[in-house]
C-alpha cells in the first residue's frame, strides 16, 4: 500500500510506467554510488563521516542545498555562503553526482536531505545509484531541529518526501534500503554490516571511528549544524527516552508519524 503524503506533488518525469529509470542488479563492488536520503538532525553527518573514513569512498555533503535555497527563498542560516559555495542549477548538481568521483575513488556516497528534492528537481538520475533511506523518530528530529530553526513545518523535516521518493523507486522496480538511526546508535557495527551487505559493499571496520574535527568535504554550513559531530570520533551511544514535546512541536511530530511508521516497517 503506497503512502499518501497529503499534498506533496511529484514531478511529471516520475510517471507510473517508470520511463527514464535505470534499474538493474545491485552495483558491483567496483562501483557503488550511494544515494543516502535523510532529513535534518538524523545522524546523517555521522553516517557521512563513517563512509568518508573508508579509503575507497568519496563523499558529498547535501549537494542540492543551494538549489533548494535558490528556489524556495528560505532564509536558512548562512544562506548567502551556501548559495556561493554550490551550483544553484539542479542539472549542474546532477552532472557532478553522476560523473566519476573527482578524487578517483571507486565508490561515492551522496548525503541528501529529502526535503531538498523540490518537485522541479529531475529524478531520472536517482535510480542509477543504490538508494538508502535513513530514519529517525519524529519527536527526536523536531526537538533537535526546532532548537536551531524556528517554527519548522512538515515540509522542512523530510518525512513526506522520503516516503514519496521511496514509493516511486518501488513503483519503478527498485529495491531501496531503509535503516533507522536508533538502531545504528544501539549497535553500530551490526547495523553497518547489515547496511553494507544490503547495498553490495564490503564492510570496512574504519567506518566505526573517524578523526575529530570534521571532514574535508563538509558543507560550508558545518559551523552552524555540526558542532557536536565535529567533537565526536564515532557513533554516540544508544538514545535515551523520547523527548517530551508540546504545542506546535508535538503537532509537527504527530504529523510526521504516518510516514515514519510506514518506512520504519521496512527497515533492515
């Protein structure tokens, strides 16, 4: 049963017959292009650091962020710096993502925010990679994101967009992978081994730890959002109880729960 996002529109190039999509078997070990779809405050940067600590992996941090800001006009922190640091044309971003890694690495890891994929962004390139959906409980996302971004809306936290992207891939014959950040923090090695097996990549123990201070490929926005992960050298321990929300925060988390539950039922 497909998830209905309640109004998130789908671009015309994602039609029911899957035209334009390139699907096949899992990528060979010699060329794995990972498209990691997340929302904000979702362990996504730590996951980028884990994959970025492999000697065989080139990582890219939120490549559509500038295009998203240019289209929406949103006044995110460091807006002007982001617009200056990345291409604002989605087609230019796609050309970069589908080209060989600039450093010659055999594998590529692209960290995405699902909400950056506005309806105008082409989708026909996505299925050329291995698609993974990274989840976190909405209450945790809202509590963390709301502390830095006032009055977030459902469209800002990516759950509906994750569900739409997932269903379009399934409908076109794909086999996207779903993983929950709660499970990763509870058992990092176990979950990373499962993830690597699911995407056709050999597990590397180097993924379990990384140097403090960030990654050379961090986005220019890192000073605003990456403070805690910059001080880390590995995954934080298991999460505690869910935060208690009230008012608009509780309403937002509740609105995101149907999409979260739908995807969480498919997690590895």
